[in-house]
């Protein structure tokens, strides 16, 4: 009978019993606790070797940073408020995802609230965020007065997307919507179309105004006169696009192409055309704007102007993090790009 074997020895582990402290991470990494704290907060001006050593120690010990303690130590909550408009919108959804991922990489938590394109709603949303002691606020477009946003930036950093503002703690950036509108319209002109209908967004929005200017600019350059009967204003929703097609057709005005100011209205317009036995692109060529995920899976797949909505979110978050670290904020968006899919075709002669 074989003698019982002694139990196998466990491989050595650095993992401590109970909660791991910042001091234990510092000791294993060979740096000071303050260096570990600055590396976690993204404010350390140290070599990559030290950063790697700290990350290795964190992995070895199973250290989980305590955001509350980190915030109290730095006088911050490590949270950033984000005022969106329609939180269920696929456009804002992509932007919010970009913000969330970029902030989480830096150890910050986003707090999302909706303004619903109402000035009072936005004001209430920001008041809610300020009561939660957020470290900064990102505002996606919106209707609050510039002066109000500037006053908020007197007390904490503010990043505004889609508007032109500036101040010591106020940074804004936007997309070249005018050029995007021109590209969309020019593509249809290049396909031989001259009767080009246009569904504008809500002209209280700067981006809607700029996209319409791009439409007018392309028509003028091609010597095509503006026809008010070919223009309807809507609300950036699928239902708005559907209703806009009905309004255009009720006017008994002929058109062979349609530019909708965003993909959601283009999808609704496509359904409206289908219900009137008009085929896309055989009877009407259709172009949208934004290049949302749904544009790639529409039937037919939608020709559109690409703006990286996800990247708008990441750039907004990066600008906020720059400001929180005391650096000059930066935001670099690629220019508009036409993405040609199956919803447009050359007009037969």
C-alpha cells in the first residue's frame, strides 16, 4: 500500500488577504503611494517603466481602486455630467457610448441626463448634475443660452458639442455640417438629378441650418434654382421623414432624388416612398446624413454622409479630461465623407 502523499504546495502568490491597500501596491511596484495615486488619476509625469510596474503590481495583488476614496483625496467625485437631448436616439446613443468608454478608461463615471430639446429641461438637468457635485459637464448641442453655459463654466469645466463658445473653463467644437450637406447634394447632382427634394431638420438647431446651407450651395454651384415646393422642414425622427414624404407628394411636384438631413428621417422617408409605390433608388434616389449603424442595414442600404458620432463622444470626453488635468483641451474630428451605398443611382437619360 502506497504511503499518503503530502499535499502539493501552492504556487507563491502576491495576493493579500483582505482588501489590498495603495501602500501595498506601491511597495510591490517600488514607488511611493503618491505616485500610484497619480498614475491611477492619470496625472503622473513618470516613466512608462514605473507605470508598467504599478499596473503589474495591481494585477498581481488584485487591487481594486476605490473611486470614492480617490475622489475625496483629490477633492473630486470622479464623475462627469452629460446632458444629452433624446437619450433613446440612435445618434445620441453612439455619442454616449464614446463618452462612457473614454471616461471609464480614466477612472471617471458618466452621469447621463436628458434635456429633450427644451431649455427648461436642460436647465433642470444641469442643476441635477451640479447637485451631485460632478467634476465637469459635457453638453451635447441643446438650446440653453450661451451666457448661461458661460456662467456654469465659472465654477467647473464645461465642454459643449455642436456650438461655438469659448472661455477659461469652456470649450466647444463641432462638425462641418455645411460641407456635409453640400457633399450629399452634389452626389445627387453628379448622378444627373436636378429635381432634388430636401427634408430639413429643426431649423432651431445649428446643424440643421448648416446642412440646409450646404444643400443651397450645391444647387447654386450647379445653376439649379431653389424650389420651395421641394423643401419641407421636419424633426430628425423616422416619423418626421415619413410625414415629410406625404407632404411632398401632396404638392404634386415632381422629384427624382431626396436628401434627408439625417439617417433617421431618410429611413422614414424610404418607408413613405414605398407606401406610395415609389422604389428606392429606381424611382427616387435617397441620401441621408450621419452614417448611423442602421443606415448600413436599411433596405436598400443607405447612401449617407459619414460623421463619426462615436468619435464625437470620445473627443468630448478627451477634451473634458484635458481640462480636469489642467491641460489645454483638444478635439480633432475628421471631415465629412460621402458613403455611397445602394439607395442612389444615376438618373436614366
